C-alpha cells in the first residue's frame, strides 16, 4: 500500500485527511493510546515540539490506535482534556498501526520527503533519540 494514500478521520477538523497532504516534506507519525503512561509522557513532549516547530518543514501527525483503547471515545477525550494542538487522526481499529508493524505504543515513524521510511522508534525510545532521528531528514 502507498503510505501517502492512507486516509483517516481527523476528529478536530471533522473530516478525512489523506497523508498525501504531508508529502513533499519529512513527516513524523506517532501512534498512541490514552491509557499508556509512555504515550502520555510522549504526547506532552510532542505537543511542546509541535507548538514551537516550523510547520512548513515537517509534517506532524499523531494517530490514536483506536483498536487498542477501552472504547473509541477514550483517545478523543484524552486529547480534549489535555488541549493538545497537534493533528490527531483516528485509526480504523488498528489497521494503520498494523500496516506499520507497530509492536506497542507509543511508536514514532519518521518518513523522508518521498514518504520512504527512515526510522521507527518504539516505546523504549527517548525523546532525544527521536529528535536525533528527525535530524536525519530535516
């Protein structure tokens, strides 16, 4: 499957988003769940990054692994409670999570401007390691 053709629902914009909207610049995709302490820490750091980064240089997407939540509203509630500013897409169960062969949450994927996979970081990766991975494409 062509990664850029993936379409998921953006609950903040209330419409489907195609990942091709981010093609042409490097992209960071983070898969997460609301119940996971590692995801919670990671999302706080990612929100700080999103608020200070140049949005023209990096595509920034988070995908709630809805199929790993207690119910499908949990991720939405978590984002609203924490007032995260970054884009949040909702996975169709674990369809895209499985496509990227994620083993846990959070998982961060770094794609280059051609949408080719550069790095995958699992739940044990530090924020510094992820930033170092991003430096390879920025």
